[in-house]
C-alpha cells in the first residue's frame, strides 16, 4: 500500500512539474471572496475547485497575499477532497505565500465546489487585502496525459478596518487620516468630552485590540507623544462617568520617518555602450509604508554646464528605456519615494561611446575619447598657423637660396669672361 502511495505521489509531482497540453473547463476560486473584518480578528477563506464537469486527479495551488495587511494563522486540510499530498500545505508570512500540491486516485473528482484547503487569516492592519492565485497554479485532467484544464480563477479582496468606536470620538491634527503614513513621529490626539464624564483612561501601544486599565489619567481631552519609533501605533481610550467605565475607542497612527531601502540601478546592455537608448532597471522596498513612485533624471557630465539648465526629475517605472543620448558621459539618478513622503536616491554613471569616429554638434568621438569643438578648433588653428609659418620660412629659405645661386652664377660668368679675354690676348 505504501509503495502504491509513493508511486502515485511521484506521478503527481511528475505531471505537475512537466509542461502540459492546455485544455479548458476548470476553475479555482476563494470563498468568501470579499468581506470586512476588524483588526485583530480572524476569518476563514476556502480554496474551492469547480472541475467544469471533468474528472480531475491532481492540482497545484500557489496563492499570494499582502503580509502587512493579513497573515496566516493556520490551515485546515481535514475536509479537503485531496487524499494524497504531493507537497503538503505550507505558508510564509514574510513573503506572503501559500502553496500546496495534491491528487486523488483515478477516476479523480468531479465537483462544482470541492474544498481543497481552508485557510485562517488574521486581520493585521487596516486597508485592502487581496488574496490571488499565481500563474503557476494548475488543475490536471484524469486522462493519462495530465492535460491542464484550468481556465479561470476567482481572487479575493477583503477590507480590514479598525474596531468601531464605543467610547470617545478621537481625532488627530498631526495624523488626521488613519489609512495614511506620515513622516511626523510626534503624535497629537484629542477627543470629545461629555458633560457627565469625570475621568479618562488611555494609552498608546502597537496592539490593535489594546484595552486601557481602570486607572484614571485625568479629565483633559488631549495628549501628545514625541519621538515615536516607525510603525503602526494604536491609541486606546475609555471614559468614566457616575455609571462607571464605558466602552473603548481606538485610533490608528502610522509613522514612517525613514526612506526606502538602498537599491542598485542595473543598466542594459552595460554602463559603457554604443547603444544610444540603454535600459535601466531598479527596485526597492520600504520597511513600513509602501513605495509610491520612482523618479529619474539624467545629468550630462560631458557638456559645459555654465549655460545649461538643471535637469528635472520625471516619474518613471522600471524597467525604463532612456531617451536617445548623444555620445558622452552621464549620471542617471533614480529617486524612490514612499507613501509617507520619504525618499531614497541612487545614481550610476553611464557612457555612450562609439568605437569609430563620430562627429556631433558638441564635438568629436574618436575611439571612445571625446573632444569638444573648442580644443579641436584651437588645434586646427595652431596647425594652420604652424603650416603658414613653415611655408613662410621655406619661402624665405628658397628666396635666399635662389639669390645666392644667382650671385654665384654671375661670379662664375665674370670669371669665364675674364678667362676668354685672357685667351684672346695670348692668341694675338
């Protein structure tokens, strides 16, 4: 029996990790797929299968969720139709992932709402939490060929809210929106005070379900906290009257006073290239708030900046193809901003250089070396002047040579004439 289970498990793993022929008909979906839950509470979500009238014998499920909003408490497979777990259910509250693989011996299962797994989530932080299927999820037909028949998926979207106020109504001039992150790490809070109220009990912590004790903090209707650490803070308060202590109200304040994590800028094909439109890629994370947007600017460090305007940032997404650049050297600066208004800036130096001679409006590239027009023109002027000087010198030299040659010829001519005259006199 154990040998048969092992063989079947091996076949499930083989078929789930082998490329399959795509068919259609089955769907995976979550139930419930929406709802509102309060911070600190738990709720169950089931992974259901509709085989679309087909017999299915194996499936692989990969789910993704935002661990800042919700986290897995447990998973229950007791009521699952899966009888053999090729990969038992596992989860990570760090990565926000849930995965499992399993199968059913032939003839498989034919169902419209079969439960594969029930997951218990805890609501952690107010906001919207999405649970969705990854593209790696599969449903395989019991046809001997492991034909994939997953044709549709149904993701879940859940709203996480604070517990409704049962005591004083709280507001904050420094952190007015409970769903927004703020750089300010000093919190001011105020609340309403009814006529019959004599005392308040309150405190600030990181527990969404914190409960004040019965010790009075006085009857003032405001309080401030300074130099708080980054994170989510919850203010809890209740009021006392002649009838005793009343219900508790909660207020959330989000603080993020630090920028996103440092990151690297990747350049394709390379930081030194002949491609005039290189592609830059970048990614970073933030410990508390989320990345809101990226900005980029390009500084030309080859050109003369005296008459140049300072470049400005432009919002971009990664990967980003730079505009056409002339040959030269540049700084590419990327700024990542989080939702609290903090930012982290990184830069990289790139060079656009062609292997052969290239003439541009700014100058000349030769074997990767750039020369602007001013030194080139100066060199040309010096060369022309040198040539002219050399030409004048040669001209003067030639003139002197011709003059000396003419004088030598005249002297020789005089000597010849004298010799002729001597010969004539001797003959007579």
